[in-house]
C-alpha cells in the first residue's frame, strides 16, 4: 500500500475521508503489473473529484505508483482512494487541505468460472436507494446504503443484490452496473438520481455505439426487467456476469452478454 | 487522541470507516474534565450503533477514556468515532470485524457571545437532503450532503445553513437541530426520512414535557417556518442559538429560546 506515495498502512485519524466520507474511490484490475483501462479509470476518477471539488492527483503520479505496487502483485485488484485530506474541524472544506491518496493492490477473488458463462443469481434488495442528484453517479466514500443492502443476504446462493430506488426504479447491483437486452435494444438504468456510473458501463455503451446497437439510458421498472431477453451485470473486477436467476425466474441463454463480454475482455476497447 | 484505548493519531487505512463511512460519531462538550450529558450521549451512540448493527464499546470504557483525555484538556469538545473496523474486502460486513473507536478532545471554538443572545443568521442551502429512512436520524459517517451544503456559503455573515429535503420540508441546520415556537406550541422537524436527531433535540423535547408545553414533531414547510414567533437551533457544542435572520426577515426578541437555553445549560436536565 502507498499512502501519498510512501509505503504505509495507516492514515491520519483526522482525515475527512474518515470523518465524513469526503472522498472518492476506484477499484480496477491490474494485469501484467499495469492498471487495466487506465485512461478511462483516470478520467472517471478526475470527473468524480471534480464533482466534489477535490483536487485530483495527476495521472502520471497515480500510474507510476500503481506500477510500483504492480511489481510485487502484478495480477490483482487495485484500489485508489482520494480524500479531501485533513482540514480544520467542521463540515465546510477549507481551501488549504491537501488531498490524501491511498493506493493498494490485492489478490483477485477467485470466482467460479461458470459465473461468467452460465451466470449469477441476483437477489432483490429490500433497501431502496435515496435520491441525491448532486452525488448520483459518483463513486464517493458514502456507501452505507451499499453496506446495508449487502448485509441483506449471506452465503453463496446469491452472487449480487439488485438495488431499486425509492421510486421503484431499477438502479443496478450493489457493486455493479446493470444492462438488459430487449429485442435489438440495450437498456441501462438512468443514474441521474442515485447509483454509481462505472467505467464498464461506459465501455458497454461504447460497444453498442460501435456495433450499431441502440442503447437507451432509461427509468426501468422491475416488471420491465423481468421481460428482458437477457440481463447482465458489469464491473471492473469481475468483468461481465450474465444473470441466470432473478425473482425465481431462470434464464439459460446469454448470447448477447457473451458477445459483449468477449469485447470487454480486450483492453484496447 | 486515543485509538482503541492507546494514544495515537492514525488508523488502519483499510478501516471500513474510511472505505464506506461505515460508522457513527458523537460530538459533545467536556467540562471540568468530564463529558457533559454523558448518559444521553452514550444512549444515542448505542442506539446509532445498534441501528447499523455495529457493536458499541461499553459506556465504562468510553467514559474512562474521555476522562483520561480530559486530564490534559478539561474544557473543550470531545469527538467519539465508532466504526465497524477492518474487515475483508467488499461492502458486506463480516461477523468477525472488531469495532474501531477513536476519541479526541480539542479546544472549543470561541463563538461571539451575542450568537447565544441576539441570535445567528441562517442561510437557506440550495442542496436538498435525499430520503433514506434506514439511515435517517442516525449520526453516521456518510456526511457528504452536509459537506456540500456547508460549502455553499463562506465568511462570517452567516453562522449556519438551513437544510430542506427533496420534498421541500425543513429538516434542520447543517450541524444542528431546529425548533420553532408558534403561539404556545413548539415544533421540530420530522426526521424519519433524513436528518440527524441529536441529543439536544431530545433535551428540548424533555423541557417541553416538563413545562407542560406541547411539542409537535411535524413536516414543516419553509412558509410555515417564516410565520414562527421564534426559531432556534441546538447542538451539543454551541448549546442553543436563536435565529435572528432568515431569508431577509429579522427577529429581535427570543424570550422562549432564552428560557430554554438557560434550562439546557444546567447539565442535570
């Protein structure tokens, strides 16, 4: 782990990241000692920092620190946390505070291979996401809703939880973005009121554009999701998982998802 | 500062308090080396921990650690942070994680004396609080809404920001609870959808009970607030501040607020 560039494992207990969750983060794959899809990952980090008016470290600094960590753990999952740093008491950010950056690389969880092929079982979380347009889409450190939702199920029968919002719209997985295929159209939830708009979601939208497939960002109801031909989840750690079971309904064929997964696996895209 | 009972100033960078804001906190006064209103403060801490299924350290441990800190800083502001601790990756809490406790005491900010007597100017924040009934009332570490709201104004012309929710109900200050007096009735916002239900709010409600004053927890609209005879804010650091200016409207008489403030200043209540 590198903290502000130096090897370490602890941060100042007065950091605003701890006090208020005042920061953002990224979780991404490392392959061959390098961060995968780095340009997109950095662009999203920069965008999230900018939304919270946190000064973002340069791409060069972060990339070289990830490479340094990649020397001892060349394949794995990197996590980058950027906080507004330590500042005087109180919610109001002070102009002087210096960003804290925490970078780490750890081994990747060994998921069964059939998650990517046959798919995963999706549990419908009882928790409904609240609306906060000013924070929607941002991968910030205020993640108690995800923590509570993720504690609704246990064990290996279910691989991910589906989150709806207070208005009953489908938003995504607790740690992934969701897509559905209906006919020749790809749909993904509107994340302007809540949810996190991840890098893999943007990549799938690019796949659609490159392949002449219409991709609609929409308010999706649970009953519409149930009518989908295919449903799949994406994130930067597991890539793409088709959904094989949702609310008691099973799906065995995922030709569209398999095609998109293959495209996503090629880092050049 | 004491971290898990030992003098220190840093925490494990993998603590869930930092990763997800997965914890709660209290800010309270220290007087004569002892925490003020300790029983109420501890009860609220315990209640908040319980709501998030975080195991709360015992009152004895926390009290004796605060007393220890009180030896070098007998008058000041104490902060207690309790997090779910360090656990394996991912949002889902693991059963094994051990609570982290971070206790500190710092000097109290020197507020001008006329804030408590003549009152403070209240700015109406543009940010609207989102609804999340599962987190409402809890003083948890997900405080980005408060951070963003508090960065809407600067300087000394305004002492606190007024927060409304997405439905247009008044919720309170960015760091305080709000009351209004209309006729012989005391009103305070309903905090079942958002906001923090602080210890001083509970004490004011007790004042009302003891003095035979009706206290209504209600959905309050801005236009109703403007018609109040008196408006005041409470928190455990500044105590009670009447509001002397809100949305261009000035108030100079605060007899009710002064009476309640005097009662609150007596720790036995």
